[in-house]
C-alpha cells in the first residue's frame, strides 16, 4: 500500500473562508516557521475557500498541482477558482482568476499550468538541473498548521518547512518515487507540509532573488516524508506552454 497522503482538501472543505482564516495561527506548516519572503507564492481558493498553493512562473502563468483541480474525480469549473497574489498575508493580496480554458496539465507529473491576467509579482526562476540527494530545500505554503481537521487551521500567512532530498531508492521514498519518474522525495528537517500546501513551491535555499523553483509539492505523511514533482524533468513541457 502506498503510504503517500495526497494533500487534497477539495472534497473535505466544509468551513467558510472567514472561519478558516480567523482560526489559523500565524506561524507555520506543522512544526515549521513563518516566511519572511516569497513574492512568487500564490494562494489558490475554491469558491472563496483556501485550498492549495502555487507559484507564479511568469506574470501570466501559475504552476500548481493537477489534483487541486478535481473534486470527487470531476474537474472544477474555472469560475469557482481564484488566486490571491502579491502578499505573504493572503488577506492583503490581490485576486486574479483563470483565463477561460487557460489550464494545461502535464501528462507525466502532478502539475498544472494556469493562465491568468497579468500579475504584478516577482516570478520564480525555474531550475534547469535535477535535484540531487542530500540537498536541503525549502517548501512554502499557506496550508494546515495542525494535524486532525486540517480545514480548521489553514494559515493566513505564508509559512515554510526545511526538507532534505533523499535518494530515490531510500526505503522512506516508497510511494513517493518510481523508476524514471518525475517526483523526488524529501525528509523532514524542520517542519512538514500538509493539507493546503499542495502545489506549492519547493525552492533552493539561496539569497533572495536568486533561489530557483525545484519542485511542486504534491504529498506528505504529515510526519517525516514529503514528495514533489521535479521542475527540471518537466522543463520542456513548461516552456512549451508558457512561451
């Protein structure tokens, strides 16, 4: 049995946006910390309710996880989707909505590109080289800060965890990677991503403005291990869509 737990909230969200925001603490992914930087980070909402996280890769394209766009196996209509951009506090950001028929999914990874009207944000640099085992990375998102009912503790402010990339054949990677697949897996260093962080950026740790987007977060066990789709392996597809 796969032990990956997809961080899909879309079929379980039963609280309104205001309730989610007012009950969320101002710190961290589970055990992580509050972010002080992340201009490319984007908060995705469904029917106005926080759902997933994404990354602005150009001023008109956002990348996130494909599974964020399905509810009980059915596609979610564009009119139900919005994004908050331009602020680490999603309550202060600007709202943008998808361009009709402007979403393109990858055939090989849990990734979706979504076209939106031009955003006034700093965009993320895309990694051109693969992620090597042993590398320390940083994951960002507005997701759950608690275990249990993750809908009740979605953070209104961007937070982060620090993770270390594992070898694909590490036993801890079972269910997160397959031979010649597009995912890599990571072990907890400080904090672990959870529900609502799906689709969020996994970045290199570097001086501000020089970090690169290494992966798109897509699942965790809420304790020690997380997985992400690797940007470098999908770079040809990404460039073909956004050029």
